[in-house]
């Protein structure tokens, strides 16, 4: 086993089956998506918390056409905010710990999406859930890279408005 990773072979295979691999590197951790299609560095949260937040984010606003890298980018916003906000860092760490406890192990290791959704539904009134969900509204949907995937062409006011620019073009629905 490489001295830079803290995963056993069994844990790595289990995490890969769930779509996420977490490897501890230095003070933070790298979080790799399925087949290493994306990677993000957890700067302030531990790598397991970061990976769980990515899975939770995908479950809250699930879009088949979006890759996990867009959800990881949204979680990176929470990770950066946790640097200067100890209360936020504790909220996220404690929230993930509670989610894992409710899952009877690692939430991100649950392969049954219905089971993950039931856990999220039970906690949707919690501050932790609302913080993650609220972050996704801007962290995910304000990402200009995802706009074309939804058929949104961006602002049109500077281009004369939508009347002459696809107002009645809804073939993307």
C-alpha cells in the first residue's frame, strides 16, 4: 500500500462501487469520482465528509445529464466557506456523521437510491440539510458550465432579449 493513501484495498473497492474514491493526501484529501472522471481537493473538510456531501448533493438535485464534477464544484463552495466559519464546518461534519449513523454505515456506500432518499426525506427540516440544499441552488445552477446541459443559453438582455432570440424555441424540453 502506498504511504500517501489511507485506504485498504477492500475500502477502495467498496468506495469505487459507490462511485467515489477518497484518498488522504497531506492535510486535505483528494476525492475522485467513478473511474477517476473528476477529482476535487477537500481543503477544510475531511475527504470522507466531502465525498458524502457530493453524494448527498446528487441525491437532492439528481440530474442524469450532470456529471459528479458539477456537484463536487458546488460542495467545494461549502468547503471553502468552512475555512473561516467553524460553526459551518461543525454543522457539515456533524451532519454527515448523523447521516452516516442513520444509514448504519457510510451513506455514500448505500447502493439503493430509494434508501438514501428516505434518509434525506427524514432530515429535510434539519439545518444541515437546508444548508446543503441552499448551497446547491446557487453552487450548481449558477455554474455556467451546466447551463448548456439544460438548454439555457444564458442572459439575453445584452443581446436584445428573448423575443428575437429563441423565445418560442422549446425543443430542448
